[in-house]
């Protein structure tokens, strides 16, 4: 778990991804675009970060992850406990059925262009 908190009006982003290289690439891209950025390798680790970081405005989570819950369960918990946090779900598989999206604001299919995510996160945070 690592973080960086530059002075910024942008929302803090929590990247939840079990693939290290993908997570690192996302983390660095968000950081380089001025976002306060946190990372977690599992939904369980993400919950710990969310409980200690009230500045998080966007959670970007993969669906399939190790641990006691997957990204869909994480999205549901975030929406229950922190309804103001925007949740974006990603997966290399077909989008989950609408009823399983658990209040997520968007689905981003893999593969995605990492360079397009900062603008996307700015837009959903402003919505």
C-alpha cells in the first residue's frame, strides 16, 4: 500500500487491482496527472484504506481479485458506507449485469487506454 498526496483540487483516487504491473501503471498515470492516488492489491486492503482516508473521491476496481470479496462486493460496500464516493468497475470479461454493479457509476472494459482515465475520472467526479 502506497500513496501520494499532491496539493490538488482533483479527487483522490484509490486504484484496486491485483496485477502489480497494471496497478503500478495506473498509479503512476494518475499521480502524473495531479491526482492524490492510493493503491490496493485486494478489496480487503482497499477497505482498510477507505476507513482511514476520508479524502478518497473515486474507487477504480477490478472485478476479479483475491481475498474475501471481489470488486463487485467492494463496490457494494463502498456505496453502502461512503455513498459520495464514485465507483468505477473494470474487467476483461463482459460487463456484469446491471443489478450486480452495486451502485457503480461506470464500467470500463479491459483493455482500456490508461492515458484516457485521468480525464474520465475528472468528468465523473464533477458529475
